[in-house]
């Protein structure tokens, strides 16, 4: 559905994209991750026909993004991180304006507007003035506008930025709903925990270079952090602290964090059998264990590891 081949973009001498290769299948949610200035917005603008690449190609559903083809505009719905709210207009008037821009016949507009308000659970704000909307309501109105022409591909640039927790949850559920409708979705976001939950694939980009791309589980596995465990105790913490010091001296654990009744540590060998051995030795030291568990790496850990690794290679 979305294909980028050796996509490169210069702004004068600054290389914003460096031979980016990307493939997003139909019906997938693709989470696009990177710090500010990494090249996410440049990629999105090339895909939406707003920027011409310096070299390489980008296509959506077989349509060349650089050609500015009229058909492309009807295939793609794009919600930027900041968009105008047209003060003085009610929500339905705002949507009606964009219906006209997409040349939707006047007799079909009321039904079209009601359809997108229903999809975004925004029917109650239909007669609200745009400038009176909360941040979350504005994002919903913006998404409704993005869906007016029923695009096959939806590109969202930081859709949850600045939203409160409830509004973020609602936006996350809306994205899942769009996938259920069969749409292909590209989401750029800094909220990595949410992307990990909803994305089929992710791509990590920094300084215009795509550092990692693939299914969330595959990328997490490839860049897994060291094997870290947590043990929470009920018995004497001094005894546990002494045991941990002994294990450290023997090289059985490393990077120990002593938080009183909770200890966090790394198993240097990376072997689960050695983690089991530590538990056995703690019990032999008459330390009562409340819980003993591995600490799972999350997408934030992976992002830091990938980008730090790239920085060290330069």
C-alpha cells in the first residue's frame, strides 16, 4: 500500500532523509518513531505530495506521490499535528467547507458529515463553535475532517500530542476502529507506549536514517535489553542487601538497585537458569520472597538503545 525506495530529501545542504526504504501493507497500523528533527514530518509531507523528494520514490496504492496526482488526494487523509480551526464556524460548517473542497455534492454533505461525526463519536459537538472546543474535541473534529472523502490511507502526525489521558485513550480507540474499517494507518507519535499497543509494525528513524523497522515483537526481540530481574522481599532488607553484595562480588548479578524492600539487578550471563539460581540462593539465605519477576523491556527502552547505538557508530 505504501512504498518508499531510497527516499532522500535535502534542504539546501541538510539531508533530512537518507535513502529511506519503507513498506507498509494494506490494513496495517504503522507506528513512526523518532525525536524532533528525525525526518518523520518530511517523510509524511513527501507521502502526501506536499514535498518533492530530492531522489528516490514514494508511492501509495501504486500512485506516485511526487506527481501530485489528483487521485492521490482522494486516496490519502492527512491530519497534521497543527491544523487551522477556522474560528467563527460551527463544527458542521467547518466540515461542510471541506466537503466542498473535496467536491462532495451538496445533497450528500449532511449524510457525509453525520457519518464522520459518528465514526469519531463527535455527534454532540456538531453545533459547537470550533474555537470553543477542547484540545481533545478539536482533534476529533480534525480527524472527522480527514475522513470526509473516505480515504484508504490515513496519516496522523502526533494525534495524541497535548491530550489528557482520557482523550488519549479515546484517540487510541479511534485508530483501532479505523483499522477495523480496513484503512491503512501511519501514526507519528512521541507516546511510545501507545504505539506499541496499537501498531502492527514500527519504524525508528533518526537523522533521516531508518534504524529499525518491522513487527513490534521482532524489533523488541532484536534490540532486547539485558536480562533484568526484580525481587521484592518481606524479610530483613539488610540480609537481602548483604546477599546481593555477595552475588555482585561473584559476578552473578550486576547493576543492583537497592530500593529497601525491592531490589532490581541484571543477570550478566543473560541466562534464565542463572536467574533461577539467584532465587534459590536468596531462599537459602532465609530471605522471604514476596515476588520475583523479570523486568520486560518496553518500546522506550528499545528506542533509547537503537538511537544511542546509532549515535555511538557516528
